[in-house]
């Protein structure tokens, strides 16, 4: 599964003052602020703005989960929690984490995996609940619940930028640095602090594909929450499909999208409508795709009813529920509205051959 759109990240000091979408523009921001302020970057990349007002956090691109460990009293407690998470969660699932010492009183850890197109209305809650579950299960006392609650909105320290003491506003002489797994396991806290006196320019390789178990764990957690049955051999695309199809997901996870955000109708959906009108009939899934699209494009009921009555020109609409003969919408549309259903993703459109062009604009 591939991502479709140009992604950007947020930059903070820690107030979110900018976004950037390339290494160069990110470096320019660091150059401007490093040493004066603590530099932060959003853990997730996004691919949608909410009008001109800022980031649409529901557009977060999920390809990692992130753990923020903090202890004001004793940073060694954080190191112990990182080791515990590694031993009890990562090792059994064969996951390789990306690990950082912040330069101050904490550690941060990512588990990266291939792009996971979680349904929009689920993302935020699913990640928050999954991390809370791991915090409880492995008794990770220093794992910061505030960061967990921020879910896809969280910011992290930027690697290789200096740590500024918030009270004195001075550098403490250490940098946020990345560590190898072996270093995290073997070094003492003093050795790690010593290491953080300089930025580290060496490269660290993480194989996302090998970390698929973390993405699967997240999906299995969501399935349990939704009481969906699955087996350990079920694949990620299968689990995504059953979650997508689940009616309960719309009851359990309420859409956090702010009303008023309108998606335009995509060209392949317009073509699908034209094709259906030409044929004088359509299948159920294609109708659902069209209806979900028009609802999310903020079309009025009577206009949606008109589209479907045009497809089934001359037929009574009462039976199938897309429109009524009096010009109102039928129960299918009402159900979709009640469930606050999302429009179909590019992947789903391609799966159902409504979109047939890998490079068309449906992902935009
Ligand atoms: Zn398309």
C-alpha cells in the first residue's frame, strides 16, 4: 500500500510555528532556531490542511508508533522502561525500535512500519488506546500519558539539536541523540549522557518491513476493541478490510473531523456516476462509494437523491433505498449519514475498480 500525497510535518519551539515538506525547508527552520529554542517536529507527517487554519490532524500518515518516556526526578527510570519495553514487546515480536535520548530527562522510541491506511475516524483513538494498553500491560511508569493522549498530534525533539533548559533558557551542553539498540542495552546513563555532548552524524538503518508485527498488533488491538474475530495468521490488508467494514467502528470511534471540512468530488467518482447513468444500473458497492463521496462533499440530500434517480431512471427507488419516488433520499443514504462514513480511500476505489489509474488524482 502506497501513500499518495505530498506530506508535510509541523515544526515547533514548542509552539507550532511552521510546516515543512522537504529536508531543505526543515534544515532552514533548524538553522533559524537551533540553540535559541528547543526544536520540535511532529511525530507524524500529514497530507491535508484544514482550510488555511492549519493541519488537518486526521490526515496523519500512520507508519510509526511513538513512545515518550519522561522522569523529572531520575532519567535512569526512563532508560529502565525503554529496556523493559524492548525486552517484553519488541524482542518477542522481532521489532527493531528507533531510540533517542532527549539530552534532558527522557527517552523517545519509535517503531516504524510500512504505511498503514487506518480509517480516518479510527486513527487518533486507536493509537491513543493502543499505547495506553501497552503502558498498562508492561507497567511503563515513565511513559508520558499526556503524549499518549495527544496521539497523532504529538511533537518530538529534533535529533541532533541542543537541549535548552526551560528555566534558565541556556543550553545544558547536551544534544538529542539517536542510539543503537545495543547502546541502549549496554551503556550506563552516564555513558549515554557523555555521548550526547555532541551531535551524531552517523546513519542508523531501520527496516520497516521487518516491523510489520507492530502494525499488526495495533490492528489486532482495534479488532478486539470492536469485537471482531481474527486469527494470528490474518494479514494486514485483511484486518484493515474487516475494520473498514465494521459498523461498530462508527459507534465506538466518533469522527473527530471538524464539521465544515468539505472534500471535493473526485474525477473517478464523477466518471463512475456517468458510467452508471449510461448503464442504467449500478452495483451496491459502487453506489456506496458514490454516496459516501457526495455526503463528504457536503451535497444536499435532494441532490444526492437526484443522482441516484438518474442512474435508475424510470424505476421505483423505494425498494433499494438510494432514493424515494418523492425525491427524498432513501434509507441507505440516511444510514451512511448516521454512521458519519468516510469517503472511500484511493486504495478502496482501486480495489473495487472504481478508480483504475494508479497515478490519477483520487489520492489528492
Ligand atoms: Zn482515480
